[in-house]
């Protein structure tokens, strides 16, 4: 690996880490960077999932320290999310690199749109843990998982 590639990875990783801390869209930096450096799209996407997993674990631990997680509701809502993730992973294994690249481009584009317009627009200000879920939450979570 060239020195320029290593510097690019370090700089991209630092920027993505800062972006993840502030707004949670670091994959919009790291995934294209990995592909630009010659890693096939499928492998780049799989590699990028590790940082997403570690970031999610860190967030769960932080929220758990403040007792902010309603675990009963979390487990119930995890079912459609996990089902979507399993279906999505199965679907992704059937795609060639060109199709994976197209899916990645669309996903990154959508993530950047949400980042620019602000994700808080999609969150109800009156939401509490006691409210029943909308009829749309299970399909939406399955789609997110996918």
C-alpha cells in the first residue's frame, strides 16, 4: 500500500470518526474511500460494517449507563429490524460488484440527504416510551434492517 493510500485512509478515518460523533454518517466518507482505494464494493461494504457495529455497541453502552434504553420495547422492535437485516444480507450476497456499487451509491446519497436536512425532522418531539408504536414502525424497521 502506498504512503498516499495510508494517509488517505488515516485522514478519511479521522474525518469519518468525527462525523460519526457529531452526526452519524461516517460511512458516507469511509465507504467511498475504501472503494476509491481499489477495494471491491462488496468487500468494502462488509469491512465498513465493522466500524458501524463497534459504533453501535459504544452507543448502547453509553445509553445503558444513563438507563435510557427501554429494553422491553427495544427487544420487541428488534424483531422486524433483524428480519430485514437477514433478508438484506441474503439479497446482498446475490449481487455482483456493479450492482453493489449502485446500491451503495443510492444509500450514501440518501444518508447525505438526511444529514443535510437533519435527521431530527423524522423524530417526533412528543415521543415517549409509553406511547404505542405506529402501524408503520415494523415495516420501517424491516426496511432499515434490509
